[in-house]
């Protein structure tokens, strides 16, 4: 499995919740000492299920991400602890396909 080097935060329009998730995800990455991973946010319409990128999404669009290889579903977008926990599990995964909810 390829190591995760890029994380994409995704929401319906790519403007609100994905930007909040991106900021919190960057804080979580800094807290766990990972500066080698890039983070960006996009609208759902730009998401590509054929990439090896890790997608981080909220509960609202999680059902639409069923065909994506690597997905982390965030329930509380302001919980740094949830971001760190799920991020650590995703980065430790050796599976080609996983979903962390």
C-alpha cells in the first residue's frame, strides 16, 4: 500500500465544512509531528474515487463516498481529539481500502 501523502477534505460545495476540517486536520497533523502530508479542501463534485488520497468527510456526505478507497468520516468537526484519533488510525492502516467512522 502506498503511504498517505495527501489528504483531501471534502464537502458538498468545498467552501464551509471542508475548510474547517482542513484547518483542524492541519492542527492534528502538527500535533502528531507529521509535516510531510499535504492537506487541501474541495467540493464533492471534484472528488475522484480512483486516487490513493485519503478523503476526510463529514457524516452528511459519507454515504456518497462508498466507492472511495480511503475514507475517514468525522462526526464532530471541531474535535481535535477525534481528528487525531482517526488520523492516527488511518496513517497506521496497512490496508489498500479502509473506512474509519
